[in-house]
């Protein structure tokens, strides 16, 4: 269903680059569900939030040069090791920690995502643009059926978003001016970084990204080319 | 159809990495056909061979440091510009040269390739490992329907095959020991490079890679784990 006519500039967009964690997959719900199964004595909701909360500070240590270049799998593991005692799980051995850390490869997509991406894929080149590493993104996509045409990551550009090298890197890979690439994300700082580099931007509401106990403000903010409820609405707006 | 039982070590292989030009797609036939359409006065067979013959010397200039890091799209264009006068096409303007250079994004797969890859994808992670750049590989795959799980390239590792950084790079991306990755290629030097890094190797016969006027010796050579007529035979041997 097409709710409005697609804006005329959409015909000049060739590539849609997707943020992943929170935008395409539900990290909070997936981690909370897996914790409920593996360690039902733990508050899975709080555990997921604590794990994710360690993510930006860990990336900041890499970006500042305090840590060398580090894959997100390894940053997730550092944060995991740090939070386990807080949840009474300090006894987990190395294989158990490794298995749990791989939950980031097993995140479930938001319900409409796969079908919407299949629609968008008919007209656009679909690529990931995530701080997640290539192995993580590939295994996640294979399990979840995410139909990427290309898998791009901070790992390729050796910089995390919102470093301009990542947004401009996508345009360069596809030999396109930045305005022919659109970033799709549920996070305004990510979209602002892309916009500053000349990319088109589409905001996707994900009010439950942090769980039902902590709903997110998804009010429209100025500056984005599109504001969509979900990826199905994005496909509608783009006339797919 | 499974002609032999799959060798027992195949159960420990998780990733198949594919050479592309000649192994998965028919560069010679595709270029000769496009030349026949665009410039029927030119010997398309000879033109395709001349273009491809310039490829290794151009990469060697990059690897020696004479040229800085260069995408294959740009190397193809350098070689194209050099050979056009030999074929009476020195009058082609920049848009015509650009269009012709993009023929490398429009190469057709060998007839059995797409269906065989779909079979292999049920059990293995499928990635490209090509000297072709990411944009080229992505657009080729989208047009031809090649169902990659991941697109890896010399561009990611900043080194061309047979540099060990490429083969070991695939193992590292997927956090696997090299023996759990198999390179699939129609070229013995590529396979030898992978083998020296500890990867498994599968040779694929492509007797007509250089066209019907120049059939290739596809006799088995020692050292490869598998020797297959084509990708369907590879899927048979791997029990897919």
C-alpha cells in the first residue's frame, strides 16, 4: 500500500544502507528471550540493557586510541565479562561466555523486516552499514533470512559510525555521489552523521527498541528525508 | 545426484569462498557477446582475451608499489584505454568507454552456477573472494542472481590474490581456523595460494574459460582436495 506519492528525489537513490541493531533486528527482545531460556533467574530485560549500555563507552575507547582496532564481537565480550558479576553469573566458564556472546549473531528481525527488505530489494541495492563485524552480520543474515546484496561494516572502513569514513565509504564502494545513497536507521545521531556527509536519510520508529519498560521517544525530528513507522512503511513511501 | 560419498573432512568446512572471474561467471563469453552487439566489426573473442591479458600486469604494477592501491574497475579501464586503438576503437568517447568498462558488472554466470550455489547455500556460508571490487561484485550478483551470504574482495583486505592476507582474511572474518574454509576456483595458482595458507581447495574445470578457440587444460593436478567438473558436481561431492 502506498500512502503518499514517493518524493521525486527517490528516483535518484540507488543504494539503501541499513543500520542493524535496533533498526532491522530487535536486540533487546532477542537477548531478553535468550536469557529467559538460559538463565531464568536473571532479569533478562535489565541484562540486555546493561550489555548494550557498555557498547558506546567501549567503542569510544577504540576511537580515542586507548584500544587498538577491535571487532564488535570482542567489544561485546569485554562488556559481557564486565557485567556478569552484577547478575550473579561470574561463574560462567569460557565456552558458556562464548556461546552467550554469540547471541548477537542470533538476533531476531523485527516482524515486518524480512518481507519489507524483499520488496525494497526489487528496486534498490541493499547493504548493511553497521558497527557490527562482517562475520556477525553474515551469520545473523543467514539465520534470519535478511536478503542483503552486500555486507558493509565498520570493519571494512576501520572506523565506527558516526565517523564520516563509514558513510562516505558506502558511496565510494558503489561509485556514487552521497545523495544517491540513503541511510535507514532508528537513531538520530547516526542519521545526522550520514546527513552531514550528504546522504539521504530515513528514520524508522522503533518505540520498543529498549523494551516495553523503557519506551523510546519516536517523535519526528527535522532534517530527515523520511520518517517511517517501520520498514514496510519505508517500502510504501518508496513506491516498492 | 551424489556420485561419491562426501569426504569426511567436509563436515568441518563452514565457509566456501569463491573465485569469480572464470569460476562462477563466463567473462570471455559475456564480453565477446557484448562486443558482437555493440561493435560487430571487432573480433570479440580476441578483444576479450586482450582485455583480460592486461589484468595481471596491471595488478603487478599495484603490488610492486609502482601504482597506489587501485580498484579493479580502474585497472580494467586502464587496460581498456590501452587496447582500444589496436581494435580500431580509439574514437570511443568517455561515456562509451565507461559503459563498456561496466561490462565486468554484467558478466553472465556459467549455466549451472546459480542453481548449484542455491544448493550449497543450504549448508555452507557462501562468500566471494575475488580481486574484483565490492561494487562490481555486488552489481554482478544482483543482476545474475548469485546468492552470496557475504561479499569479500581484495578491496576489503587491500591486497590481491594470491597474497596470503586475502585467504587468511576470510578465515579471520569468520573467526575460523583456515582448514574450515574452502576456496573454490578454476585457477591452480589461486588454489595453491590458498593451500599454502591452510585452506581446503576445490578445483573447478572451466575448459572454455578462454573461449572455444583456446581450450584450457583441465587435467587434475595434485594437491587439491576436490576436482569437480562444475559447481553442480561440487554440490554433489559435498552431499548438498
